[in-house]
C-alpha cells in the first residue's frame, strides 16, 4: 500500500480543494458562483479561475468576504488571486456509438454463415443489421 502513497496524497489534496471550492463558492452570489472556480491554496493565497476579466473583477471586489469565509473554515489565507481562464467543460459522456460500415456488416454476415453456434450466428446477424445504410453502396441507379 506504500507504493500508492504519493497518489493517495494527491487524491486527498484534490478532494480537499474540491470541498473548499464548494464551500467558498457557496458564499458568492449566484451569477458569480457559476463563473468562477477555486483552483488552489498556495502560500496564503486563494487562487480562483474566472471565465472573463469582468467576472474576475467582480470576484476581486468580494475579496474581504471570501477571506472571511476562508478564515471561518480554518483556512489561513491572506489574499485572493484571480486568473482569467475558461472553465473546464461540464463532464459529458462521449458518444460511443459509431456507425457500422457496410464492409464490417458483410464480415459479420460471413462470420455468421461460418459459425455452427446458432446463438452466436444470431448475434452476428443482429449486429450486422445495424450497419449504417448511408455508408453502404447501392448498385441501383434511379
């Protein structure tokens, strides 16, 4: 378990920063809260990221309130630093569905014809049936 020491410490630090982000941003007014993120605590400095310079300026105006909230949480901070950077995008699940080409469908049909297992044959044919029709070639001309 000692080989995971640095990774465990890093994960613990990330968790602490995330909890501090939630706690500090809750003290901010709603439109500002969505446009900034707490990034780090280093050398008595609370570092925030803001989406634009306008939001950064608004956050700087709230430095006294932010420092008071940090002190209430037991965080020793002396000043607030704000950097302008786009926020990371919200976590979205990537589209894992890709169209099945006509060639892949043909290979699946060929594999189905060669297998003796009826259940596997049916699975191959079902999978081949979802081939993207827009990529398949048609020899018919209108």
